C-alpha cells in the first residue's frame, strides 16, 4: 500500500506515517525530510511547524541537501500541498 505524507503531501510513502497505536514508522519522507517518530516525537515538531520550515526554506527536495538522489521528473511541491488542502 502507498501512503501520503501529511506534512507535504508526497504521495508515495511506503509505510503508514503513524501506526494505529500511534507509533511513528521512522520512514523519512524523501520530499520534505520529516521522519515520523523522530522529527515529531523526539524533536517536538508538529506537522504544521515542519511544513512551515520546509516552505520557508524553498520546498527543496530533501535529498538535494545531502546530494543523494533527485526528485522525480514530475515532482511539484505546490501541487503536493494542494493535494492535502494547504
């Protein structure tokens, strides 16, 4: 099954961001870099707070910062955000 990132709207997460019992998946969204269970639970960011930071930094593909990987050719962060009502 494929899941959507509740932070940035990336439509291809491999795991449910949070389990039914509430635990984070520890998957890192390749689009915004949010790690479910770490960025929120350990660092204290809400989805909204991280989204604001990501937008303020120019909505860059997470891996652009590390130099690993490139966004898919059709990647459109504005469209992603619209898909989750932002």
